């Protein structure tokens, strides 16, 4: 599981030990990418980078009259300021940012490699009601089935559509054609469900890599549907 978190930077007494733990977390993430696993490692890195960049940016923009940063309140998500000395957490953030950026680049390269070699296609005819349905990803031994749901949301930038998925425990024959999977997944609630299947040219881990690719591609389709 992911080994990097903001807690690794909350080490006010031992910079060397903190750096060791951070490097160990980055090494574990690198090993995951070497094993062709994208998720949850890449998302974790992006979130960590966002938080560290905000910390460094916030420290750089402080008004000198307010006092320099001396600590980080992780629970409150704020900087503590008093003396001219920067806290260890801030120094660690500055030290770690380029290393986290390099790891993100490695993860994105892997994701793009997978995405360029996979195609999401509709199984049969897409029904008029497609805000619910199934996302299918096959490997050599099983079929990963996710039920998806699209819902409209509103934000400061306008209206958009959000995608949620939940993995189902479905026993489908991986050697059968996708049309048979779709038939098997039909129910009184969704008698003619929308179903989309990811076809990959390369052999990659299904859950940590191909499923994130399938979700992103489905999200692109959802965005093209517009408002229901």
C-alpha cells in the first residue's frame, strides 16, 4: 500500500530520519511503478505534491511582519509562525518536492503507456439511459466488473457530471464475448444496461492500472454526453 503521506514531514526533531523515511516511501512507490502498478500510488503522489507545494508557496508569500514559519499544524492545515527559523517540515518539503515531481513523472509515463494501448468501446447498442451501467475489464483469468453511476453536480465553474463506480463480485467467463457479459448483468432494474469494455493491447495489472485507465476513458465519454 502507499507509503507516502504528510505525516512523514511532521518530524521536528530528526531531519535525517525523516529523509530516510521519505526516501523509503519513494523507493516503494518506484517499485510499484516498476511492477506496472499505477493506482493508488500516482494519485497519492499528486495529492502529496499539491500539499507540499501549497506549504512552500504559503511560506514564501508570508508578510515578514507576521513572523516566519516555525511549525506546521497538520490537523488545522496551517503554518505556525514566530521566529526567523524555518521549521524542519518546511525544509523537508523543499527538499522533497523535486523528488516527488520525478516520481509523478514516472507514474504518468506508465499511465500514458497503458492508456495509449487500450481502447474503451461500447458493448452492443448504448441505450438512451446511460447514467448507470457497467464497466468491464478482462484479464486472462477473470473479468473485473464495475457498476458506474453518473450524477449531475454544480460548482463555481458551472455544471458538470460526476462518475462513481463500485466493484461487483460477478462470476463471468473471461473467454466469453462481452455481449454475453452484458446479458448476464442485465436485471429488472437495468434490463438493457449500458456496458463498456476496455480492450488492452498489453498485459498489465488489471485493478491497479487498467481499471484507472478505463475509468478515465469512461469519464471522457461522460463529459461528451452533456446534460441528460
